[in-house]
C-alpha cells in the first residue's frame, strides 16, 4: 500500500516534467535536451529560496528559472540556427556552472529543518502528512493541466501546435515560427524547472546530479501514457502524461521492491523501458513484413 | 497591383557553377487580374513564386505590391496579404489539426490576437458557411483532422484558408496537379469562382494547356528566366492548344 501511495505522489510531481517534455517533443516536435539542466536549475533556485525562508517565492522563481533556460535554448536554436539537440546540450552544459553558482558553489544543499511548500500546506490541511503531500502534488498537476489546456486553445497555443505539425504551412500562414517555437520551449522548460523545485522540496535536498536521466524519465512517462490513452487531443495528451508518470513510478517501485535490482539500477531500468517502448513501431513493422514474406513462400 | 521589375536570381550549384534561373523578369499584374502561367521545367516559374512569397530573396530587382516595396520583407509578414496554395495537398495545411483549427490559423493571419480563444461559436459558423460554398460536404467535417480528408478536399480547404481573408495576391502553384482529373476540374471551377467573387489578383502555374486557356484573363508563358509570351483579352481567347504546343517546341529546336 505504501508502495502505491509513494508512487502516486512521486508520479504526480514527475508528471510536470512529463508534460514539459510532451510539449517540446510531441507538440512542438523539437527534441529539446535542455530538460536535465532546467530541472536542476529549478531545483537549485527553489533550494536557495526555501533556505532563505521564501517557499512560495521559490515556486515562481523555479518556474522562471526553467523558462529562462528554455529561452536560451530557443534563441540558440532559432536565431543562431544551431540544431535543436545541440542547443539543448549547450544550455544544459552551461547551466551546470550556473547551478553551482546559485547554490553558492556547493554541489548539494539540504532542506531538512526548513519550511517547504509541503510543510506549509501540510500544516494547514486536516490530513496526515502523506495524504497532504499527495493532495498538494495533485493540485499542482491539476492547475498546470487546466492552464495548459486553456493556453493551447488560444491563437498562440494553436500556432505552436501548427508549427509542430507543419512548419512550412505556418510560415505561409503568417506565423512567426521563431516566436512561437521560443514560447513553446519557454513553457516546456518552465514546467520542468517547477518540477525540479518541487522534487527538491519533496526529497528534502537539492543535488547537482539530480538532473541526470530526467529526460529519459519524462519521455518514459509520455510513452507509457500514450500506450494507455489513445486519443490525441491536448487534454488527453496531458492526462496521459500524468497517468504514464504514475505507472512508471509504480513499475520502478515494484522492480526495486522485489530486491532483484539494487536501487541504483533505476536509471538503467528507465533506459531499457524507454528503449523497449520506442522500438514497438519497429517491432510491428518487422512482424508485418515477416508475415508478408512467409505468405509468399507458401504460395 | 503586383509590379515586378528586372528580377534576377541565380543559385550556386555544388560544383561552384552559378546557374541563372531568372534573368531580369518584368511583370505587372493589375488588380483583379487572373493570370495563368505556363512554361517548361526550369523556366523559373517556381523560383518566381518563391521570390514573390519570400521563401528566397532575389539577387537583383524589386517586387512591389500595391506600390509597397516587399522585395526583402520577411516571409511571415508578407503572407499576411499573399496567399499561396501548393501542389502537394499536405503542404498548405497542418495535417494533424482539425479543419476548424486550420481555418482559425488562416483566419488570424492579418491580425492575430494571440491570447484570444482560437475557436469560438461565431467563428465556427463562419467557417461552416465558407466550407459549404465549395459544395464538397466539407461543412460537416469541421472537427475532422486534415489527414483524414481526400486530396481534393485538402486543396479546397487550403484554398479557402488562403482566401478567407481576401489576400492582395493569390499564388496557385500547380495546385491541381496531384489530383485526379475529375477532382481537378471541381477544384479549378471552385478556384475561379472564389477569384471572381472577391475580385482577387491571382497567378496560377499550370502545365495543363486547356486549363491555361480556359481560365483567367491573361496567359503568360515563361522561358529561360523571362516572360517570353504574354496573351490577353481577345488574343488569349483565340489561342489554341496547338499554338501553345508550337511555342514549347519552338524553344527546343
């Protein structure tokens, strides 16, 4: 039972990074690798705010930190015409130094004994701390989904979706492709930054290495969710991110609790899960071809 | 009015040789004039369209639209008042968005209010009305994805998207070449209906000699980077496909 509750709560927080990656990878169709940097950036900013006694300011600043990271990647990509993957890697690498600077040169910062957003709300809510934590995470996910669904129904959001679908059409319909790509990447990375911040509050420390593998984890959630929810509207997409994220946490929790794998095997497991999920279309293709060839042999 | 003066464009090939595609092209299209453009492959028709719509920039010469110099205006700015329908049905639309969403994107081209709702009830009603004019049953497909439509329906949607806010100039880049003959006829008939209704200035590239004669008020034949022949009025009405065919052969010999 604690396994399920733990996965539910972690899954809800990590759904933010899944949604961020959904926006860049699926909606905008840009493989943006900034995630690992913006995640840690949000985490570092949040840690500094919280230790300074401003847990609420931390939320806004971690959003802003992620947005800034997204802006840098977007400018590298659109204005300097650096391929998206490289732009993301450049930002991510640069952010490593920035993150260390934010955290005053130390590679980790503990939040034990200081008031985080969870302590703040948990003290007010009439529930046990575990339930309160789930509720707070749920509220964050719900607010983000509501805002994003509304955003993608505006002209601006629609333009972002169109650019991910057909860039040429976007240009010939008088959309500034650079502007909307930039906006999309800002929104995506802002979410990832917020996710980093909330994770810092949740686990009680900020660590420079926390960002490693985050991209794969987010992508895994997106892919798993897609397998369960087939409808491809924005709302369905975002909900599938949440669902995928929770299921992913559950799979990991079960895998670790069977004691077949040590806890440090998590990253390898994530990579394998994503690799398997991404190879499903190829598997289907080979299978179909194989069956067609077999038919010819019999004839 | 579109006014093109001494337009030149050359491309650098991989082996360093410069190929001159447009060699000082001059063309004036009056308001409300519908011009069909013929020319063999490599005559520079597509390059001309790319220069007018701003996907590439010319080496020499100027392009004026309604007396405004648009030679170096960025593509997304001039597409506010230049509509373009491409040969491939998938090129002018976002395939995974719905018909209504595509129309909303096109509707916003001249004055996009970024933070207003993209689709409202009155807008949908307007789109339905515009789609019904085509008589292809598209008014019931407002919420279907473009990729679920047939090629002909796609081109009609693309055409309506370009003309829903009447543009100053409509560029039709062999927009019926990928369609079956029957559908091509329907789409062409609808095209000329829209052009006539909104008094649009339009340029239409085609390789179909009968269409080039039957449609439009003027026929322009390009050859080797310039306008080689220009027929208007009675002169165009009396043209036969045989005469045009001779003009193509004349060049080869």
